[in-house]
C-alpha cells in the first residue's frame, strides 16, 4: 500500500505523497471538470460540479424541492438545513450505487454531473426584478441570505468531523451575474461578502463580467 492509499494518514500527507508521484500531464488532468481515471495510480475518474439549489439536477431522478426564493421566504434556517441534509443523502446514495455513472456522452459532455460537489447555494442578492435568475436567490437581504446559505451548507456537507457528505460551493461573488460577455475585472456586491464568510463552503464559485451601468444586479438583456 502506498502512503496516499493509507486512510490512517492525514489528508495532507496523502495528498503530498500522491502529488509527488504524478506527472505534469496527470496533474493537469485532475484540474478539469471531467477528470478521467488514472489507471497507473489507481485513481478513479471524477466529474465534479453539479447543481443542487433545490435538489440534485442530474443524472437520474431526485426529490425536487421549491425554488431557492421560497427557501428565503421560509425564514427558517433549521428547516433549510434539514432539506439540504436530505439532498446530500440522495446524492451520496446515488454516488455509492453507481447506477448513473457520468459519461462524456451525456448532456454538456458529462460536465456538471458529479454527485459529491455542487455549485450551490446561490448567495447573490436580488436587488432588481429585471435580473433573470431571481428564483435562485434567497431575496434582497444580506443577513437572511447569510443565515439561509450557512444552513444550506451545514446540511449539505454534514456533521462528520473528518469527511464531507458533499461539497457546497457558495456562488457567485463578483459584480452583476451577467449572463453574457464576462470579461475579467469586476467588483463584489456589498453584503454578499459577509454572507459568504458565514457559510464556510469548501469551494467558492466566481462569475466574471464588466461593471454594469444599470443598478446592480440588473440584467440589461432582460430589462425589456
């Protein structure tokens, strides 16, 4: 048994040993969303990234909960945590059963089909009803978004002191969430940074765009 395969060692020790054995090409392979298996080192393929804003999206069939805007309307972080605990139970169960393995023949070429890492929750503040993704948010209040988002993360990631049940990825923390023309160089919304710090997600997802002329986060393509 190699040190990176020894579960009695720390994550840091195992990762350091594994990286020391990988070639540059093998390292690059695990940096993409559809990482194929490394047979030489016995690493299975892993497709990371999926959506679970109100239930796992793909692949397969899962419980569909109300949209995120309804979660905000609950004003109930404890219930939010129970809901995402159920979501990650389903994702873990399907992951272990392996009945719907990710494939590059799937929609999006197999991207966004992982069952242990999710691009959720969405902590953007809904400050303008013209923005087309209002239902993904918890509303316009940063305190409510922070409390609800933190509960979402706790439920999804679980309470095990060592292992995560699933990985939460609070998003999107730059500028306007513009759906078109996303060049670098954006600024965060006021309020969202505090919400993100309270959530303690293991990943953070960024969306880039130019600074808008409209009141953020108005969407000029849906303003009519």
